[in-house]
């Protein structure tokens, strides 16, 4: 059985993962409109993945005799003024998600909830991967700057990034 505190924290994470999915979706749509096919494909896929992260939490809470909450979400507020700004926001968002996961791990350990601690390890690994991916993308963008040819190649790169992921 989940403690009240653990359940509330996991439910807050459901909201955060759902909002992550919305953020990636907003970025995907923007990139699609701009004609960046590779970037938008990558973002649509990331959006789907975040939805899976959300569902995994929801099912876990219910499986442990708790009650998952599906709540209203914040509208993604993104600054689309440049690619760099956009991807920096993405990276910073993933860092915040990692902090939230660490907080959950802490609550699980303090409450001696080893089952939830074990469950959360998947998220810990996932965040290492996602932060690294966001950082690689950001570094590439930094190299390109606003060079149009570079952006075209970057978009092509992202297609392969999607295929290999
Ligand atoms: Fe990238 O946020 Fe989920 O875990």
C-alpha cells in the first residue's frame, strides 16, 4: 500500500510527464509547420514516449491499491524565437524532470517504500538518457548557430536520430 505522501508525489509526477508530452507535442507541431521534418518526427516520438512514462506511473499507483489522478494540464509556454532557445528550454525541462524523479526516490527511501524505490529506478535510467540526448542536440545547435545550411543538415540528422533511437 502506498503512503498518502508517496501517492500524492507520484500523482504530481503523472501530471509532469503528461505536461512533458504536451511540450514535445507543441515543439513537434511547430517544427512540422516550419518544414523541419526530421525534428518534428523526433519530437512526435518523444511526445509519445512521455505519454508512456505517464501511463506507467498511473498503472503503478492503481496496482499498488492507490488511486491515480488524471488532472488538468498547464499549456506549454515556449519561446520559439530561435532553435537554440527552443532546445535550451527542452534541456532545462528534462533537468527539472530528473530533479523531480530524485525527489520521488528520496520520499520512497525515507518512507522505506522499497517497491516504489525499485519501480523508480527505471525513471532514473531514463532521465540519464533523456538529459544526455537533449544535451547532444543542444551542443549541435550551438555549433550550427543560425546557419541555414547547417540547420538543413541538422534536420536530416534528426531523421536518423529517430531511426536509431
Ligand atoms: Fe523526459 O520525462 Fe519522462 O521521464
